[in-house]
């Protein structure tokens, strides 16, 4: 949906701004992360930037 590498998603779940909301299932390093569609769509909307026109 985002068209980015898995490592990008992992980084933006925990330590790199903007943070991507997720639901954690389980504990520790083997915990699975799941994403609510509405949260991902909101993330995209809030982080969409329009390019400035060049003169």
C-alpha cells in the first residue's frame, strides 16, 4: 500500500518520524505488527506534500 521496503515500515513504527501506527500482537522480538487500513490512509493523508511550482 505504501510502496516502500519492509525496513522502512519497521523504522517508522518505532523510531523514525513520522511514526506509523500499528497494533502489536505478542511480546518481544517475535511480536507481529498489524496495520489498520484507516490508520494507514490517515498516515498517508497527513504526510502528503504537494511540490512547489518552479518559476
